[in-house]
C-alpha cells in the first residue's frame, strides 16, 4: 500500500518527507508502534522487544534540532538514517542519532559479525570445521582476511569450516601458522572423524 502524504508534508527528498517516513518506519519496527504492518524487517525488533518511547511531536522536534546534521549528510551525497546509539536499547531521544545509511548498515554488519564470533567462541568444537571457525573468530579474521594471510582461497576455507572437505596436512600447517593454533589439537579432530586410533 503506498505511503499517504499529509497536506504540506513536502515532496519526496525534502526534510518534511524524511520526518514523516522515518516516523512511519519507527512505528513499523517497534512492539508498541501504531502501525499494523507485517513487514519482515519488523521481526528482529519485535523479537528483541524494541519499544518506541517518544511521541510524534517529540520526534519531529528532535528532527528539527538535528536538521543541520541531516543537511550535512545530504550534501555529502549520502542518505540520512536514524541509528540507535545502543542497539540493544529502545527508540528514545537519548538513544538516537542521525548518520548516513551506509554507515548505519556497516555498523549493523560489524555488530552481527561480532555477535556471531562471540557465540562461536563460547561453544566447544565438536568437529575440525568448528575448531577452524573458532580459531578464525579468535584471530578476528574474516574469510577474506584469512585468505590473504594463508594463501588458501576463500571458497576452500568455507568448505573446511562447514566440514564438507578435510584439509591436507600441508594446508592444515598453513592454517595453523595463519591462525596460531596447535596442530596436535587439529589432528585429534581428524583422527576422531576418520576413526583412527
């Protein structure tokens, strides 16, 4: 259903349009928002019980106070976006800021990656693939970073971590050198998986 503009809200790309659209988005994303929309992107916010703790007028006043930031982002050729300073917090005036959409997306990716890394590092590995994934997480490396450091191609590294392919001893030595882990530990997984006594 198309977005309905109120009289005097301005055309697309104006500051008035930005305020109305972002207010609508906040209502869609929060558990107590007034929107009844069932967009998929609402799910994570609802799962985390993110609340909207400001009124419409408070939000519009906040936007007006931050208009210079909005204009600065627009002049740089970027799209302004509302970011929660503490991503686990709620939408309230003290926890909101305007940044570029590109920066907001980058921060979200970094945070998801860090959460995944922390979750993986707490698990006890049950296979060589999990062991390699944890070693890479401890080294703070992405697959591409490990590719640069070890000289082993990204798709091959992914297959090792998923347990679909077992690396050769030479490859395992290169991984041990790049990720700084004990070869004996890795060899124990290989022996267990191949039932070698």
